[in-house]
């Protein structure tokens, strides 16, 4: 009898191991598809192929990567806002750049690190949900709810595509997100679908970083084990390494573990050492990233994106549309959970609360990162509510419909990503503008740029005076002043004044294009032709021209 029992236990363990191996393979395949389908390099034609929905964010990320792979960016600066210390957590893209610098192809470097981060996040979510609720089914449902968001954006889809026999085909061929608030004027946010992870390639890695630490502490707490001071400090130092990778997620980690400190009384001492070591290592990095700010970006801003029309009913309406059935099932899961589980949701719900009350960057929409991390845990409680009701033999058909509604909007959004069109960036050496800059200017050179977005100097790893203004503005730079300087130089007609401004901003080269692609400023072409030596001109590329500053301004 004893031998049969041992054999039975071994058989169960093998089945669990096989299941989790298959799950890991699925996570790997999905992560690989997600990133390689949205960004790749055509090495034969020297082209970067990038999905259209990634275009905006990569206008910042590619210059940052290239500043490390083809340029010189130490101490780090924001390469599209030259001359000032970086305020952007740069480490993930620096790693990509360093890999490209040593010979790894750009897409291999970027997609591999992105895939590792997303794969780690999926694995961590599954095991955290499984640990917390002692249910493999809760873990699987949580993953499904994470991959396919539960908002009510499908209601917007049906406004354009009324329900009919053609609905499956219309969903399968869908190319647009039904709702992309606040940018399209609709209520459901743009930040619930997988697009945030294909665009912000460092985000999944940072979430996984924090959730792994949560998983470790919860395993200790749930099994009532002790943790030494040495191990507490070590884990705190791991969290403290996060700010240069993602400063916002580091702040979230500190907040979550501070709540753990208050809620788990038996573990206050190790959590105190954890928080102290994380702060000692992490806060200097936070101060470095915030250096040069004229004033604090943190201020009272209740209501998140509904602040202009905030009242009790508009708040409920906003979150009902954005959370869908999670609006009801997260609280239900909370009520059905035990004390430890409740404490975990309370700790993470501090993210939901604080992001609805305060603004942490010039763009309020950036608070979405708090909600995304909170919702990962919230999805676990929704999944637990469904599993618990299933176990109580509630109407199974009802629960299947509920589960489908949890993922319906995410399915529609999935096909919008899958069917996205591809844009092409001609890269070096096929792009002569980039190639000339790369071969004929110093890696630390600064360019006065005649176009904002993916300027050839940026793709050659050089710094430019002012990239697309939204990017530097969103991380706290004084874009208005710099934009005014740029306009005054380009329309200038007084050589002494122009040279003084160029010297003050350490600009080495000036570029012009005809016709001028940016309508916001004018270029006095004759002034630059008459006063500055032209080093390069490409008639087939909008007459792209490069002028040297040193010879003229040193003698003026």
C-alpha cells in the first residue's frame, strides 16, 4: 500500500511538471511572436521594419539605443535633448545598444531582451496566482485575463461593426483598437492591451522584477518561514537596482512593500531591512534621474483622466468601462479570499488609489503604469471569484459567458496588433545620410536638427538639439525654451547672435532639408549657405544638407 501511494505521488508530480513545461513553451512561443512580429531588421536590404502602432514610442527608443551602440553617451544624456543629464530610465535600452555595439543585430538584441522580460512576467504571474490561491486554474485564468484585457471597448467596436453573421470575420480582420482614450476622445483607455508591452519594451521586465520579489516574500509568509537579515538586505538591494531600469516601477515596489510592512506584523523587521537597503541603493538613482527639474512634477490631480468632469458617477462610469466585469469581480474575489490574500490586494490597491489622486509626470496618462500593475493582481482575484463560484456549482453557462466577456475586448485588440501594417526605416549603410554622419563625425557630436522625428543624426547615434517635443516634455525637460532657441537659430540673419547661440548649446553641426518637413519653424536657407561651409548634401533626400559650425563661429 505504501509503495502504491509513493508511486501515485510521483505520477501526480510528473503530470504537474509536464503541464508547467507545456505552459512555459506556450509562454515562450507567444512572447517570441509578440516581439518579432512587431519589430525586425531586413538585413539584406538594410531596413528596419516596424509596426505602425510602435512608430511613436520608437521615435524615442531608437535614438536612445543608437546613442549607446553608435554614439558616445556617458554620462548619459537624453539623446533627443542634448546637453542635459538624462531624466529617463535608460538602462534597458543601454543594454540593447551595448549588444548592438558588440555585433548583435539590432532586432536580435531588442527582441531577445524584450522576450526574456515578457516571458519572465508571464511565468511570475502564473506562479504568484497559483501560490496565493493554491489553484493552478486561477493561475491559468489570470494569464488569460492578462493577455486579453477585460475592458468594455468591444461596445465601441459594435458601434462601427454592428453585431451580425459577419462579426467573426470583422474581428479577425480588425486593424484598429476600438477605443484609444484619451487620444481618440473615448473613455476606455489605450493602455489595457498588449500594445503597451510592444511599445514600452522595458515595462514587462520591470513588472517581473517587482513581482518576483513579491513572490519570494509571499512564499516565506504563507509557509511561515523565517528570513534572515542578510537575505532581507540582499533582496532589498535587488529592488534598489531597479530605478535606472524603470524609476516608476521602483517607486511602486517601495509603496507595495511599505504596505506589506504595515499589514504583515510578524515580518516587519525583515521588511524594514528590505525597505532600507532598497532605499539606500535606489533613491540616489532617483535623484540622479530627477536632476535639473525646475519644480516637482508630483502634484494633486484627483480623477486621473476624468479630472475635468470628476464626480461620483463619472468616476464609477469611467472605471466600469475600463475594468469591465473586473469592476464587480475584483471586489467579489476580495470578499471570498482569506486574510493573507486580502492583505495582498490591499497593498497593491494603494497603486490604484495613489494614481487616481496624484500626477507624477507632465502627462497624466502616464499614470497608467500604476493601474496596469494593480490590475495584474486584480485579475487574480477576478479569476479566484470565477473558480470559487464554479466550485459552488453556480450555473456553468453563466460563468463561461462571464469568462468570455473578460477577454472579448482583448481578442479584438489582439487582432489589431496582429494585423498592423509595417513601416520601413532605411538604415545604414543603405541610407547615405546616416552613413555619412556615422563615418565623418565624432560619436559625441551634437546636431541642430531640421526635423524632429528619427533624424538621420539620431539613427547614427549622435545627439540632436530637440527631437519630437512630446518625448522630452513627457519626462520633464523645458521644451518651450529649447524650441524657441531652435526657431530663432533657423530663421536667424545675424551671424554673431546665431553663433553665440550655437556655442552656448555646444552644437557642432546644422542640418537643413528642402522642403522643410516641420511646419512649426522656418529656415533661412540663404543665410546658412552664405555663412557656413557645407560638408554634405543629398539631393535625393529632400536636399538634406549638413553645415559645420566650428570654422565659421570660431572666427566670428
